[in-house]
């Protein structure tokens, strides 16, 4: 099969890690079949402790989710605070 196109949206500090790899906060990637969210995180250069929430259509996904053609994925840093 051919590579899949996925759309990635990064927030907060995660944009800094992506910029160090030449990516912006919102970008498109071509990935091979079977690529997981964790593999995308590694490719972008985000350390595991900084990306602990993945969303698709506002629904949480596990790091081992295999992306599909046309997915729009939000990658968010840990939430700090409380109250």
C-alpha cells in the first residue's frame, strides 16, 4: 500500500520540540502503513514524558494507535495544576 497522509496539531511546549525538527505547530506527514502515534511522536522529536495525550475527533487514543489515511491528530502535553 501507499503511504498515508496524516495531519498533526501540536499545542503548548510541544511546538518547540517540533520546531527543532523543522516542523510547525500544525503540519502534514506522510507515514508508512502501520505507523503508530508513538512512532510519530519519536519522528517529531518529542520526548515521551512530554506527549501523554493523543486525540482524534476530541476522543483519546492510546500511543499504539495505528494512524489511518486522513487522520487529524492532536498531541497534547501533560496537564499541570488542579485545585
